[in-house]
């Protein structure tokens, strides 16, 4: 294939191996002498460990080792450190309990690892794990934010941001103040490939190697090393193909440390692949956020102030970067794209006896979008205003725009996206509503505008190497978990360097291959790695000019570069990039590396992907069944590298928003902490029949703070989908007097809401 341009749509080249069963996922990898691990997990949400008897397990066939929490100290195993330990804005330390890889004395959630069994086969490990006897003394379990807040010892962090005096003045001057309470319910992420790890240890070098299904290897490596008490240089993480993550594979886990410790103890590679039933009680869950908010408006519906009190459930421990969700993401863009002159937020997070919370698409922003979009609909109803007109008059003007909380949104066209999405969604809606009513159904329309600032690790590395075979190899510290990096990143290089697309190799997923990397999360990959690539290419071109000038016997100032060729200005004398790379390897000035280039990029500005989404639902009031009939979106992701890849990202994110809105919810039994929705029998996921064909278009407003103009695209639908659909359901139920609905909008929930509104 010849050179590709940014904006073209080549097929994803990784899909051939995926569709033909040739992917190399963790469980596909073979390791000589591998043995297997099984984990004994707590059945209690909260309990003291009175005694552990492993004698029967140790004597079981094939067993090589049984490890418990009591063995950790002697082995030098440390508690798992959170990625942030203090509020970066105030310096106040977070308060949190130590999380040991294996529980010591107390278990704080059902599913917490208590013991590890290593045996010759997976079956022998599982059988022996059943023989580990643990005596527990059950303790009361707290599962809700409200209950946790009653004891100050459960509070991890609490802080305020914004202008309290200005908000109070806005409230006092307001014609109307709308107040609402919210609960953004907990969900389980469920990537297609379960978590797992294969740990090995080389006693001669003292190095650990972990093959893992994860999405942020360098950060994970650093914190695994801390837990092992080893330098980061002695730990290597490798990930081949990764079958999804959606945030749940972003942070490190106890099992990753356990595989490496067990490998050191047994002298064998140790493999563990999570069972789906265990994933429900061990994978980091998401959302679970409660808030009380007030929106102050003048008589014309102009927003004056937003006051918000928001609390997050952290689960049993402070995992990964969860502290930053409550100090940055949730606090960054409250009010979304709407111009609100005064904002004040009280923010807190608490521990409960539930599975630790991590991140999933749009963490912090999904919660804040739900708050403002639901508030606007309620305010419009209370004031007798049109809810869409109310949004339109309060949208921020054309960018650049300085948000009330301080960030400068460099680019965007919020009113244009709003107008286009609403026009497409409203076209024919009145006719469809009347037709539905003729069948005894109710139709509703709901809107949500999403915007986020890209966060994640603020440093990214890339290395570009020209091989003797005329192939260019890109190594990056980002991590592909299904987003199509193997296609889009070479596509960027093909455009920038003019190199043939098929002669560009892509490599990620190895901490030994490149010094630093941020993995994947917070829609950072293309803006961070893309900028690093762009700057590396500029270095390559500068070096190439010197080589080409000598080869073409011309002054360096006369060498031009375009379309992959170095040429002497005004002549037909030229060399292509691969020819110059070959010459560069023999160039005395450049040395053996020739045109090979490494670049480290540190984030200079956030990007702000945004867009307007409108959901149309049909409700059967007799059964409470909600059908998502149509879904419209107009999104601004800046410059789009590959439209087909972006469509896939957007459709997947919307579908996850659909899941949270209509069916997904993690439910715990109060008092015991037992997860009641611990399988797909009780926790349904969206299927193809549950979603329509999405109508999504793109308004490409180039980002001005990176050379590619990209913004990120992976989280939009998961941010907007939930509030847009819930607003649509409430619109459909308006004739019944329904003004409040806690998600998800399951048939039972909707039916009971209708009955309660009717007083029956």
C-alpha cells in the first residue's frame, strides 16, 4: 500500500488476526514449566480473620505453595500504594487503610484475596483452594455513601473549590433555584477478556516479568515494584493483545503482585486467569456517586450559579488514581459547556465494604454531566420554559472560552453541535410520538451535552527506528486495548513522513521497550503519542535534510521535504525517506542510529472532546419496558485520523451508556455487603437487539494546542448516554406526573415509578 493520509479510512489491520482467531491474548501464550494459581477470596463483606488452616491444601495433589497474609512481611511484600496520596490542590493527605495483596487480620469486601494456592495444574490449584479453611468473625458491612459518612473514620478526602460567596450572591439574586439529589449508580465494567497474569522470576538477575492483560503498564510496573520492595528497573510488564479494559484494567491489582511473589517462591512461571464469577467481585467497579445540587436562574432562565455537594464511594480501598478523580476530573468542568458565572463545590469520598471503585469511560465527567443535564430539564419544567431553549441560551460562546473553574477550552462550536443534533433528532419526532400513542405507548426525547478534559499520565514516549529491511518501527508507551492504534498510529506516520503504510510496524505493551508511557486512559493516547510522533518526525526531517544535502551535493538550506521525499529546490533531484534512512546509517555525523529518533512529550495543555447527544425512547406504560428507538449525536473530536475507527469508539461508548441507563446496576445487600448482582443472570449487558442504528456525525474543529489538532474520542457516549436516555424516559412519562427516576430504567423500576406517581 502507498502513503496514507490523515482522514482516510483503511481497514484496521489488526482485525485480520482477531477475526481469524490468531490474536495473542494472555491465555493464548505458552510458557515453559508454567504452573497455575487459584485465589481464595473472602465470602464476607466485612469480617475479622480468626484463623487460617492451610494444612489440607498443602498436602493436596500437585500443590507447590500456599501463601497467606501472614507470609507477606517475611517476604518483603508491602501494602499496595495508591497512585496519589494527597490532594494536589491543597496538599492535604488522603486518609486510607493499607491494602495488602492478601488480607491481614481483616477483610473489607466480599471477594478480597485471602490466600493463594499454586499447583501443577489449574484444576489442582482450584481443588486445593477449596481445602483452605478460614475462620471468620463477621462484622457489620457498610455499603452506601450515606451510611459511611456517619463515621468520620470512613472519609478519605473532603475539600471545597470554587467561589462560595459568589454562588451565595447568585442564589440570593435568583428568580428561581432548582434543587435536586442524584445517585449515579454503581456499574461493573466487564471487558470481554478477563484479567490475568503470568509471573516469572529470574534469580540470577533478580528481575521479575509479568505478562498481563492491562492498559497502563509503566504506571503499573512502578507500583508493583514498590509493593515487591524492588526497584522499577527489576520489573518488566508485557501485554500482547488485550481484549478490552474500559478503565477496569487501568490500575494495578493484588493478583499481579501475587503472581510475581509466587513465581519467586516456586521458581516456576505462575499463571492465573480470572473467572467471570470472580471478576464481578474482584475487578474494580465504577461510578457510585451521590450529589445534591442547586442551579440558580434569573427570570429569563439565564444561569447565575451552581452549588454542588458531591460524594463518591471508593469501595474498600483507595485504588490507583481514584483520589485524582475527586480532586480533578469531577471538579474540572462542572456545568459542562454551559456558561455559569459562579460555581462552588464541596467534594468528598468515603470507604465502604464493597469492591474497590476504579474508573470506566468518562470518570468524573459522566457524574457531572448527569447532574447539570438533569438539573436543566427540572428547572425548565419548574419555570415553564422549553428545556432545549434553556440549554441553547446558556451555552458558552465560541471558543476559546475560559471555564468558570479556570481551564481554557481552546476550540469548539457548542451552539453549532447543539443545533445540528437537535434538528436531526426532532425531524419527524412529533409524527413518531403520535403514532406511538395510537398503540398505547409513550415517546420521549432527552438531551445531554458531553465535554471532558483529557487527563491520564502527562508524559508519553515514542521511538522511531528505521530497519535495514526498509521498515519503520514505532514503539510507544501507550497501550492498545482494542482502539485500533496498530492502524491509526502508522497512518499518522505515513502521512507525516510519506512512508508506505505497509512498511510501518507498530509495537507497544512492553516496559523494557521504551522508558516511559501512560498506557491508555482518559482519551489521551492520540493527543499524547500523536504529538510525540509529530515532534519526532520533525527531528527526523531535520536530520534527513543534512544527509540528503550531502548525498545530493546541495546546500542544506536548498533541501525541501514533501510527500516522503527530500529534493533540491527547483530540480528533479530527490531521494525518498527510506533511501535517506539507509544513507544515514553510514553517516559519520549521525552515527549508527542514523535517523532513528526518540522523543518524550510532556503534556502542555488539555484537549476538550465534546458533543451533543439526543436519545429517543418509547415506553410501554403497562409493562415499564423502555425501548431506545433512536440516538443522535454531533461530536467534535478535533481532527479525525480514521473515521471508521472513531465510529467504532463512539458506538461502543454509547452502548455502555445505554447499559447504565437501561439495565446495568451493581446491587449490594445492606448489612452483609454481599454482591447480589454477581453474574450475567442478575447483571445484564446490552445486546444488539437493545440498540438502534446510531446516527452520529462529526464536526471537526481542530484543537489548537497540539500539532495534529486531535482531541480524543473514547468516552463521549458513556458520558452523555446515561443522562440523555434518562431525560428521554422522564419526558415520555411526563403525562403521568413523573418527575424523578433513579437509574437504571428497568421495566420494574419504570412500572413502579408510574404506579407511585398515580398513587396506586
